C-alpha cells in the first residue's frame, strides 16, 4: 500500500542538533508541536544487532607510517604486516669517481611508534622489490596486493626492538631507528658499477625506479608486535659507503614523500573466538571486534526500522552507543582513538555515511570516550542515516564500524555486542510526535 506520510526530520535534518551536546529528551522538539496535541520521548535501546565480519582490503597507498611485524592475538587470530617503498637517488647521475669500490651499505629505518610487545625478538628482513610500483598519484594500491620480492639484501636477526631508544653511531646521537647491513656485492653491481658506466637508468628518479624498483620489508613471523616506521621524511634511507682512487664518500638512496610506499596486511582468523564466515546475523553476538589494518570489523543492522515509517515521528536525534569490554585493552592492546561509520555505496564499495557530508564530522562523534572505573565507549550521531533508512524502507541496510587511520596503525578493540547482558550496543532515537 502506498505510504501517505513521510517522516520529517526536525528542521530538515536538524543540523543544529548534530552539532549540539546531549539535551534533556523532555525538551527536544517542543517548538515543532501543537501545544495541546503532542508528545516527546526517546526510544531507548531500539533494536540493533551486531556481529563481526572480515574486511576485504583497505587503501594503503602512501600511509603516514609503514608497518612491519606480526601478532598472534588470543581472540582475533594471527595478523602480519609488511611494506614496499621506493628508494630515490640523492642526486641524479651520481659520479662515484675512478674505480669506485663499495665498502659497506646500511639501511636505516626510523621508528615512529609500535604496537604490542617489542621485547619479543623480531627478525626484520629486506628484499629488492621485483616489480614496478607506479608512483602516479592516480594509481592506488590496497592492503591485499601481493608484491614480488627479489634478491635478499639483509636482516636484523631475531632481536628485540627499541622504538624509543636513541642510537649512538660513530659519535653521533640519532633518533630511534634500526640499522640493517645490506648486501655489498649486489649493490656494487646494481648501483655503483651501473652508475659508473653512465647508465641512462640514473638520469632521474623516474628512470631509476623503473630500474631499481625499491625494497620490500617483512618480518619472520611470530613477532609479538608491529613496528611503525617512517618512509616519508627521508630519515629512513640506505647509505652506500665507498672509496675510489682518490677519496672516500657516502651516497644515499632516500625514502621521502615524492616516492611511493604501500602497506600489505594478511589476516588469519583460524584461531579467533568468532567465526567470520558464519556470524549470527539474526540474533547478533555477545562481543564484536574492530581492527585496524583492514582486519575484522563490526557490522550493525536495525531490523525493525520499517515499523517507524508511518509513525508521524519527527526524529531529532539518533545516537548509536557502543561500550568497550572492560579489561579488553590490558597489556598494551589499545583501542583505536577513532572509529568511523560506513555503509555500502552505489558502486558496492564501503563509504562514509552521509552524516559526515554535513560539514561537521566532529558532531558525528566516534572518538574514544574514557569514563570512570575503566569504562570506555564510542558514541555516534547518525540522525541523517536513520532518517533516510526509514523513509527509503531499507531497514536491513548494514552499517560497518572500522578503525580511523587503519592503513597506518594496528590497534583493535573488543566491543559489547547487542547480546551483552550489562552494557549492550544501543540505538537511542529521540523524537517528537504530533498526535
């Protein structure tokens, strides 16, 4: 039967409400009602179900941090990170002089953070990248892209890593970084000899990355942590120490933001406490998870929204609240500072819900809120999304919670699902209604 009434959202989505703080539900919407025939209220804990799903991939071209390492998480399985990056010429057409000989080569990778237990030994390995990585800004690479590695260049050995400890090198004090010895014979032939023979591959960096594609950095596995590394500022670089008939010198191959870096992530949920291939999409689950690095996400559905379609409600605010399971962030397993709400877009990809398009994303929320007694939660103002779902009769349309900055971090969080007995997932709809 054709609907005779469409729900109105206060003041055409009530932008002011999206930007405001929590208000007394007894006052919401009073200025829109006939004094003698109206009521206001809140539909507390409107039915919502949540469950965990595996994400397919995320965009990881030029992340703010490169990531390497792996973690066996007792609840969400085994996860591993590696990356590829360009190394660029310090100067084009380098002149190494007469009869140059490479004495040693070292790769510096500067730490910019970590996640997990860095005292557990990790062997970081470096290979030549054996395929071209297109630096064009329109070329996008995703976290599930498998890269071809070539010649083995060097490794740290299975050692602890110290992301906060300064390094003393030849009388200099350097910011925290790992130093990896590189294969001298390979680099003598690939760089020193080739450049000395006036190869056109060294005329500029566009030609050079076609010739020397870059490096692939990975770990040996079972590491206990993820290391965050700088591949933007040029501090991470390869140094080539050489001598010729008259002098000694050093030449650098640099990482910086004019090159390209891509993170690669893999996830194995075999040992996870949930089944990503068979979630309970009907009843929901006790707990759900959100993981950065394109890992597991939380899916949410509102199966009864269609019941509000002819209710004559004026929806003033719809707030989604998720509590972090108390104690789930112990032992350095820190939750993401920001979660984002996505939906399926017209091209079947996941996109931000339209509430973010109102020019006030801060009003949507999603930032981790710390309360008393170790309580933490995330709150989202999703008024526009709920309004559209009701009016378009899409009651089963899923939302997806993902970690903000997931291409450059490894954080994960355990959330109370809709079946949690104390602090379950809730959707609270504040409304006013003409009678």
